[in-house]
C-alpha cells in the first residue's frame, strides 16, 4: 500500500482518542502480554490507592512512570503482567461513613452496629473507581483494572493472616505497652511514619509550673510544658545530668532552673540572686510535692530523674514527665522505675480518676485553660506559642501521645537484614535509598500494627480470658477446623463472635483489633495472588518485583512496609528497582489545592494538549528524581511545540514526498553522503543512549536525548535534505535520503513509544503497519530497536558537530551585522584543521557564502576577508558587492514566490507559470541575471501576461523597491 499524505495540521487530543479506540477494538494491551513468553517475565507491583477521591498529578506522574517501563520491557520481549489494586480498608473509608452518618465517636459506631457500619464501608470503597478507570486509560496507561485485587477480598485478607502468622511463628510479633501517636477522634494509634503526613502550625498555651521540693519548703523546681492537659498525669521531673542548674532567690522564694535559661524568666523573677550552681545529677532523687493528688498507686513517683535528652533550647531546662503521654517520658520513666498513670480514655477524655475534669477532652483549648486556672499560684509563667504539631492525616484532629496496648512487629530483631537487603536495591535516585531510606530503617522503632477500629483485616488472634493462652490462625480453613463454623468473610463482624475452647477449660475470643492498612499493603506480593494457598508458581516467578514506583512519601509508607514484611519472610527485599517521584506543586510553589483552584485539572490539560505532552513533560521534570516540580501549563505546551509538532512535521514531510514518489522502503541502507551517514550514526547512538538510560531507570536523561535528537532530525537533517526529496536529479541520492529518513523516523517512533504512546502509535501505523502486513499491528507490539554499531562513526559525529558550531557562529555574526541569511556573502573562515569538502559545503550553504576556508588558507590569500566579524575563531566577510547584492535580491524573490504558492494552496509538486514586474532597474537587473536560478527553485516557466490573469498575485518589496509577481498552475 502506498504511503498516504499526512496533514501537518493535527489535533493531538483527537488523535489520542482515535488511538484509544484502536487499542480497545484490537485488544492491543492484552496482546502485549499474551504475545510474550511466560518464561521471560518482568514483574511489576502496583501499589494500591484508595478510590475515595479522583486522581491528581501525584497519581498521574507515578502512574506514568509505572507505564513507561512495562511498555519498554514489553518491546524488549518480556512478559509484563500489570494488575491494578485497590486499598479498601482503614480510616479513609471509615471517616467517609462517619461523616455520612454524622458519627462523632467510636462509641457511636458500636451503638450503630459494627456489622451495619462495616457493610456501609464496603459500599463506599469503590465510589470513584469508574472515574479512575477513565482517567487512567486517558493518560495512556496500560493496566488491568478489570481484574484488580482488593485488600477487602477474603482471599487477600487470608494471605494477610498467613503473613501475620508466619511472623508470629518466628517470634517477631508481640503485644506491648507503648506510648504511640494517637488520634482521639478516630480512637486509634497512628504509625510513626503516618505522623509525618500531618504536621502543621498550631497555637497553644505554654505554661511553666512550680513544683515544691518535699524536703525544702518554699523551694520550687520550674518545669515547662506546651500540653497543660498532661499535668494531672505528672509523675516525675527530668533534668540533664551534665547541665548546669542554678538555685535563685526572688521575692522570698527559691527557684531551680537551667543556668542558660535565666534570661527567659528574668521578667517573672524580677530582682533575683543566684544562690548556687549545681549539676543536674545532684538533683536526681529529690522528691517534690505533686501538683494534684489523683495518683492513688503505690509505685515510685514524684521525684527528679535523669534524662539525657533534656536540653536548654527551650523552657526551663527541666522536663515535666507524664509517662502515659510521651514516648520519651515513658522511656525515661521506665528506665528510672517510675510508675504509670493513665487518666485518659480511648476517646481522649479524662476518666473518673481525674474527677474535676472527667469527661473533658484533652485536646480542647478550654480544658487546658481550666487546668491552668485551677493550678493558680503554682503557675509561674504562661505564654502563647505557635509550633509545628502533628495532626491526624485522615481526620485532621490534633494528635496526642498516649500509652496503649498494641501488637508490634519486632523490627529491631531483623533490622540489620533489612539494611543489607536495601543495599541491593537499585534506587532512582540513588540518594533516596542510600540516605533517606537507609536512615529511616536504621532509626525505625518496632512497628505498631494493630488498630482499635472496625473496617480492616482483624488480627487472627484469639486469646483466653482465663489463662491468657493465645491462638493465631493462618487461614480460614484452620479457623473453621478449630471452631466448627463456616468462615467465608474475615471481616470483624463475621468473626468477632466466634469463640474457641481453650485447653484450660476457658474460652478464647478474638482480640478485636484490625491490622494497620500499611501491613495489608505491605503484604501485597503475597496477598494479591492469594499466596501460599494458590498461585505458588506465579508467585515464585514474579517475586521479587523487578520494578516498582511511587512518590517520595512512600519511603515511610509502602516502600518501608514491603521491605519490613518481605525480609523476615523471604530473606530479601520485595523489589529490585524502584523509581521515586517527587511532589507536584502548583506553579507558585504552593501545595495544589482544589479550594484555591491554583492548578489546571489534569483532564483539562489532556483535552487541550493531549496526554502525550503531559506525560513527556512530567517524565522530563525534576519530579522523576524525587524533587519537587512546580507544574506549568506552559511546560506542557512547550513539549507540543518543540517535540510533538517537530516530530509530526517530520513525519508529514516524509509521507507527503513518499506518496508523491510512490516510495516503498526496502530496509537497505546505503548512504550516499555524509549527511545520511551522520543521521544513521546519531540514530544508532540514540538507541544506545535511550536503552542505557531506561535500563538505569533514568527518565530525565531519556527525555533529554529524545528531545535533542528530534531537533537534529528536523532542523538539520530534513532541512538540509529537503531539496533531495523534491527535485533531486540523482535517483540514488533520493532513494538514500528516503531510506535513511524512513529508518530514522521508524526508530525514533519506537524509542519514544513508552513515553509518548499515542503519537508513536499513529506514526508507526502510517509508516510501518500499513506498509508491511507481516509487521506487528502496533508499535507497542514491535521489537525494541537493535543498534548497528558499525553505523556509529564518532569521528563523523564530531565533525558534524564542529560544522554546526561553525554555522551557528556564522549565523550569529550575520545577525550582529544585520545581514539576513538570504543575502550571499563572499567567505567565512574557521580556526583549526580543515574539514572535509562535504562539511565545508554544508557551511557554505547554511551561512550562504561563496567560499569556506580554514585559518591556514588565509596566509596564502591575504585579499580574503577584507571586512570581517569574529566569533570564537570564526570570521565572516561582511562586504557586499553589487554581484552579491543582486543574488540576494533573487533569493528574496524566490522566498516570496514560494510563500505565494503556499498562500494559493498549490500542491508542492505543482509546476507553475510565473511573471514579475517592477519599475526598479536594479531589481529588474538582479532578477534577470538569476532567471535560471528562480525558475529552477520555484518549478516555474516564465510567461508575460496581465496581472489579473494569474491565480495569485502579490505586491512585494525587493531591495526597498516596489514590485509584484503573479503565479498560476501550469
């Protein structure tokens, strides 16, 4: 089938919709998997998002990265399974239902009914799933969403139970009492890495309180806190053992505080006198009078203890210790044998143990103000402060730190193995893995994996109330055998009433907590294929993943949870290569906000410019190397202009002439000149460069190489070769130009296919699929280009680069002198060794000079370059003789005629009749001298006739004089 002409005018969004239809109708995505052998697998894991909102740029950039490499590996012959997943459990879903039901507390959920609440959650899980599917497909991403795994599926949950039970068998899960970040609104603890998601400024009342020494009446230790609500739980005061403290006398009382902190309290102290300076260690063990008498225990309390973490950066240099409400407080108190007192319930309300404040919320400003008021004279100083404070990343409630009973993964026991496994992972960028992630693992505490919530995978733990014996189940079958009951669904409301007999004669009941949703997503390699209950061969073939990708926030999330589960279970990481993308911000550097409307909607961008341009822009941005990106609509538009339109115009140019000449590619490359050899060389170099970049997961370099090449193809090779396609008298040269350009376009189309799948598909179909019935019907089913190393000529590339530098310098000198390029000049000289004649001819034509000389030529011809301009070793003779001026006029005239042909909508192959008229003797003489040149360049025959007889005519200015020309089709 002959090539078909292609209009240079193209609407990329419309083109992309047509390509989407082609993919759907011909099941190209499905074929891209089935056409590759099972034995040659490249495995990819997709981290599950929630479907509780619509995709944003963070999803799109990660999704595009996840699409590029599977497409690339498919073209290399690998079988790449791409299965979508949905994160369906956890607080995001629960919060949606709570808002809908106007539920404010965990207690209200229990009153409403856990069964009804959970089933309501189930209905909300995939609220936006269809919208996701449409947007993901529109971006050009290929992934199977019809067979997506869901973390709420019984099979998935059963595998999560297996993961838990395997860790339990290894002694890597324990129940412990620890202080954790805690959301009183959600009534559950929060993982430490989740806390980082919700820091923001908060205004609080800070208070410095007087603690009177028991054995020294009228002597007070000053301690500072930003959380007055924790003071009813105070059981100790901590000092830095090596810090210098002072005892000062003021207003008849004595106060103890850090020496360096005196300036912060001079106003409150007034006139004071330093009585003595003492080290903190000498204060340790002193007893003080409690602020409140709520503690009724018999343990060790209300004394000064040592704390190495105490500093003099703020407050008084003495820390108030409430072991139940601070991680450091808990640890230092435990080390010193101080007791624990917990007067706050799961909802963040004071219990009856604190009768004056019972039922009051600890996070309310009024509660803190009331406590400060009731302390009366015990308050030494109050101040308003604004500080960065953690908030719940889901419901936005200020967090508290609270001692809770929870189940933990004993990370400390296998931390060294996790660090060793991380060293084998290829991170892009490398610094994320070696620095950020490695340090995160080094400092990781044991992982709190249980939540006192409802919608999630229950911990498979049954505990006897009598002997405390624990039974852990790895499967539904095991639970059915133990209970005698059929178990289909593992959600809390289906299994919470299952009771099991204990060997002590008692009854074991479900512990009642649900697993952290990060534990579920970290179980994905096993649970998504229901391992080990089925698909063992598939799991063995796909684990570990060859490639994963997510945003930088997932260093604390999915990347971490995958590693922390795979290492103890398999001895290695769950992934070999990982690309980390940064955050996409609004153009002003602010966080993208729907409320502020400070960014263009992704769908609008695709409707305006197309998905290819958006993909290419994102893949070439700093965000693919974990840096922030200020999203710019102009950046996407620039891709359209510089890359897409350049490529499309190159394709259109080729197709137009190939159709005219009925060219049929043979694949035989026999370059007829240096230009063809150069294009073949840089094209093969491009194959090497792009392949190497993608093998190293370097998207930014890939984009740069592809961008530079298409500019060289269009603005150098095609522009230099244009005449060879439409009026070459040498058939061999023309065929060489066709074959060379065809090879370059087809190769480039394949190389750009993973990043710009739509335009690549359209051009490939026009260039290859329509010409060769044996060729794959889609570029995405084609083989990745193979390099011909023999075609790479480094010396040629360097000489062409040098030639282009000389041309650039020459054109710059023309611009400085105000001489347009169509005006011929006598000569140009360049420094250094002489270039081959072919390259000098290129300089001659590009700069429009009669002679090209190397610097050594000047010594033999001193008359050359009488009036010169110099640019980095390049000199240009700017003297314009009458003969040169006449030729310039003729060239200007040709340009007018060629533009006239376009304006008159003549076909490029149309022969024309032409005439001109002018009263200027200079213009008439100039055109007359160069008639042969004019006729040849414009495919014209001269014919004198009246202006109104021509199909098109135009008044023009030549050499500042008036003239007109007329043209008609011959």
